[in-house]
């Protein structure tokens, strides 16, 4: 059980709610790039393209319990003969406020829950960009941010690193 500091006891006596709170203040496209280098020939191809997708999460602390979480998604497709069909890169971010959260809960929230909140919106931006480029929309599969976070924790432990806010 957590001990209550004298400041917390006074705040509670005055009716303050000390329950941890999390909120998303904004979400936005920071950078979006779409390339269709071989158009119009790339739009006439047949067959299933070879897709490559990568995802990276980064979080930065700001002032007043604010954190920016960035979700970077890169995807490219190649057709027959290894011809480049398209490449899309999105840097989608959200501004989160975490008030009263215990220190040990901040990193999991920023690297698991925050990207989980942002992902559906980033997925739509990617799908629309690819569709607007003349291809069928790229519908990314859901991502297990919890699994990625655990892999990152294990990699950090084996490397002897620590820290609260960073990449996943």
C-alpha cells in the first residue's frame, strides 16, 4: 500500500481527487511522404506485391506532465521484377497529459497504451495516402504494442540499460 504524504493528506482533506489521470490533448500528422516512382507503369502491374512495413514508437517528456508520443510507420511495396510500386512514411503523434501517475506506470503507458490509441488514426492516414496514390488502400494489421514493449525491455535488460521514456 502506498503511503500518503502530508501534502496529499491535506489535498484529500480539501476534496482533491488524487487519482491518476491520462488524457489525449491533440493528435496530428507531423510528416507524411508518399512516393510512386514508377507511375504510370506501376499502376498497371498484376499480381500480389511484396510489402515491407516497419513501426517505431518514440516518447518525449515535456512540461506540466505532458508527453509527446510519435508513431512512425514506413511501408513499401514491390511488384514483379522487384519494381518499386510505392513507398509511404508517416510520423503521427499525440500529445498526452499524465497527472498523478506513478513513475513506473508512465513508460508502459507511453510506449503501449498511447500508440494503441494513435494507431487506428495513423492506419487510416496510411490507407488514404496509398489509395490516393492509385493503389488499393493498405490496411495494416493491428500491432501488439505490448509485445513490442516487452521485447524492448528484455533487450535493454540484456544490454544493462535503464530509463523511463524512450523508444519501442
